[in-house]
C-alpha cells in the first residue's frame, strides 16, 4: 500500500500575503482523496523525529537556538518564515514524516511525504523556507541504522540543494545530485557530488534528455540501495520563482523517469515535495498530484 505522511500541522499559519503557499498542504491531500487516487488509509500521521536524529545531522548549538527561539533577526530573515514554537514543531514533525515514509518505502518500494524536501537547511543554519534538512536526516537515519549503505539524493527542485550538498560534502555513502536553474537562488551555490545547472527557459525535451543522461552516468560510479527524491514543481514555466520553461506534462515525464529509475535498479524510494510557487494554486496542486498518481500506477 502507498503510505503518505501528512498532518494538519503541515499547513502552518503565515502572515497574510506571505509568498509561501502553505495552503497546498491542505489542498493536495484533499485533491488526491477527491479524485480517488488515494483513500484515507493511505495517509499516516507522522510522529516528531527523536532529537538525537536531528543532532546526527545538525549542530547542537543551532538546534538549541531553534528550540529556544533564539535565532537572530538576520537568521530568521534568511529562513523566510516568522520564527515560532509552532514552526519549529512543524519542522521536527516533517522530518519525522520523511523518516517514517522511508521506512514504509523499505516495505512497499515507495513512501511519500506531502511536505519535506527542505534542502536549504545547513548543518548550522536555515535558509529559503527550510529550518531542518529532512532529506539529510532521513539519509543519516537509514545509514546509521544499517537500513541502507548507499543513498542517492535526486534533487530536482529548481533551486540548488545547497544545504544538502554542505551536509554531505566529502561523504562516500551519500551521493547528492542537484539539477537546477543555474541563475536562480541560491546565488552562491555549494558543491554537490553532481550539479547540473540549467539555463533560463529550459524546455521539456532538453530537460528530460539531460536528466536521462545524468542518471545513467551516476550508476557508473554510485549504485544506490535507497533513493530520496526531492520533487519540486517550481520547474514549471508558470512558476513565479522558477525561470525554467517546463510544462505540466514535462513534469509528469520527469517524475515517471525517476520512479522508473528506482524500480529498475530495485531501490526503495522516498519522495518529498519541495517547492512550487505558481501564481495559481491549482497549477501547484496538479503538478504535485501527478507524482502520487504515478506512484499508484507504477507500484500498486
């Protein structure tokens, strides 16, 4: 059965006019249920991650500052969110959801988190709507518990996974692959194991050809036994922060390619959602929903 982490706490309240579309965390599960892609049994309520697994990824001083709401004004501004106890609890819950979805992936081949993909969180700071890096926490959890030995992070958000790159710099057991807009945020890129920077306006055909080629090349040097997929939909041409030229059909083909890749190499895959900032919420929801439809079609 497809198991999906979701909690009402994912849709954290933000000031009116804030550009982050928190509503998608309510609307996406509603859409999946309405169209019959999933049933209520597919969802599970995540538990907050044990702090020891956060401290296996993030510095103790940073996590302590988060818990005591002691970030500086500039540190808070970098995250893009007003700091609150509820926000920190949400981030801890999302990380728990990704780890638990990964455990379901070990059982069923795939597991999913309605939120997550917080790839701009570094070991000692947050950035870009990310406070804790659920991708890195999940990879470290799997390796430390001997549930995986080689984890591949496929990050296809339009923004480089700079925090994930920093967290796994020099590691041989985690391979970070980020394919993103070259001229987009963050302006100071980190170095992943493999970075592919795309020019503004990249179309479906070019994007998919490059992605297929790079996935094949990765296997020449790194053969994973677990895949974490950051499936941001801010690659859409309609995205206000994206600058690429992809259609919703192109995003579906991208997602299909990643799920088929994981199936072909017989690797469990955990999917987390990442960004999406199209003007119309329906474009964001439709693009995200495709991945869940594909998961049901390809795995169950």
